[in-house]
C-alpha cells in the first residue's frame, strides 16, 4: 500500500502529532498539509510532508489540496473564537472540504475529527455515551452546535457516494503539546510573576467550582494514533468512533493540577448557571463553554478499541499530569 494523505489544519494541537504519526507509517509516502499561517514542516523534522498556505473557505485551494490524495484528514476548525466567526469558518469551510472530497476522483477515504461536544449536553444522554447515541448538539454552545451541524452536513454530502468516512469523536485533548485547556483558564492568562506568587500562597489560588461532573481527557499522541489507524485500517468499518483516555477525572483534580483551588458546588448550581446563561441575550462566546460542565458526557470507547484496534498509551490522569508539568504546575 502506498498512500498520499492530505491534511487540513496540520499545524494545530492535534495536527502536529497527527503528521508525526503519519510520517512514521511506511505505507504513507506523501503528506500535504494546508492551513492559513506560514509554517515550515522541515523544522519539525518531517521528511514526507509538504505544506501549503491556504484557507478552507477558498474552494479552489481545497480542491487543489484533495485532488491527488488517497485519504483526506480534515482537522481545520476554529475552537476558541466568537460564535459568528467560528460559524463562518467551521460550517462553510468544513462543507467545502466534504464537498470537494466527494467531487474529486481520487480520494477514497475521509477522516474527520468531530468531538464529544457533537452529542450535546443533554440530561437524557446515557452514561456512558456510545456511538449510536444521536448527535444532537446543544444550541446554546456554539462549538457543540457547529460540531453537530458538521456531522449532519457530512451525512448529507457523502450520502450515496463510495467514500469511506471515518468520524472520530475525541473528548478534550491535552498533553505537553496541547495546552489550550490550561491556557484557557483565566488565571493562567495573568503575567507569570503574578501566577508564581499565587501558586506560592495557596489562599491566593483562584477558586475552581466542581459540580461533580466527571471529565475525560485524551493525550494528543493517542488521538494522533487513532487518526493514523483511521487512515490506514483495512479491517475497521467506516463510521463513528469515540476517543478518550482510560478513567475519568473530577473537576477538582483538573483545577488543582492547573493551579486553582477546587471548591465543591452543588450540581444544581451548575445546571442553574447554564440555564441563566442560555437565556441571556448577549453572552460572550467564551462563557458558552460553561454549558459543557453541567452534565456528564463520558463516552464509551469500546468500539475504537475493539474495531479500530486503538489502545491509548496515556490515561486521563497521566494526560493531566503531562499537561500540568508542561504548564509548570509540577503535575
Ligand atoms: N483540541 C481538542 O480538545 C479537541 C477535542 C475534540 C475534537 N477536536 C477537533 O479536532 C480538530 C483539530 O483540533 P485542534 O485542537 O488541533 O485545533 P487547533 O489547535 O485550534 O488547530 C486548528 C488548525 O486548523 C487550522 N485552521 C483554522 N482555520 C482554518 C482555515 N480557515 N483554513 C485552513 N486552516 C485553518 C489552524 O491553522 P491556521 O490558524 O494557521 O489556519 C490549525 O492548523 C478540530 O476539528 C477540533 O474541533 C479538538
């Protein structure tokens, strides 16, 4: 087997690890990545990867990217951003990628990273969530809504085509090369000297509410391994696969590892806060992430293990320790 793989968003937190994993596969002979900013693949030590600057909103650029590929991996997305800007890029750009892949003659497989957020934060979601649970999204959280909409677009655009479509639904991704979760914590945005003083004096540590919602984490290298399996598998059927490291974490463990002071709060308080935010007319998009904490979205990863042969190397706890160490919180 000799595979040419095209990747959108190769420079992101998942993208860098994904390209490294693909570079290591003998059957992958050439990789072409596309994102908007300048980037030097040689600086990563990559030898099979070409990089071109381009925007997934530019249909011509997308068509040129995918036309010579056997497999297309679509990672490009705006995760942290305003509701309006992210919708513009994510919905139109992702549709461009799906349509271009279906229209091109060569690609026979499409791998798309959706998210646990596509399920939505519904009180009647089963625990744990399996892949046959409907992807409903939550309209009050822009990212969840867009992830569900992209999966709906994927089903619509690929219906009736011969394309093999693999959809991965990772939980929150973290690790030394994926620090967005830690970076998003407000106290980690303070100047470093202020952070150091706060860490030295426990009473100054910022409070971190824990409504008892369990949390999954997955290491970027394990997500990359799942993507590499989806690119190359000859046995796992197309379809959706939940991706999460072993074990669950408490919000307290997360807050503590990232330099905060956990404060238990009743689950009802998190639900009430979420309901209030959902009813407000003008909410900063960053606040919409609070909805994610109101209910369990713990996923069952048995299908990825049994059918894709995926074995995560890092548990949720090990992933958190690696993230904390990378952010200087000592694990
Ligand atoms: N990180 C997580 O916790 C997580 C969890 C579950 C699922 N996912 C999904 O996994 C995928 C990758 O996530 P990530 O964490 O790697 O994201 P990321 O770190 O934010 O990287 C996004 C990538 O997309 C590129 N990009 C953004 N807008 C683009 C555009 N208009 N045209 C071309 N490229 C564009 C970025 O480069 P430029 O800005 O230079 O264009 C970058 O390479 C996303 O679909 C995300 O929803 C992520």
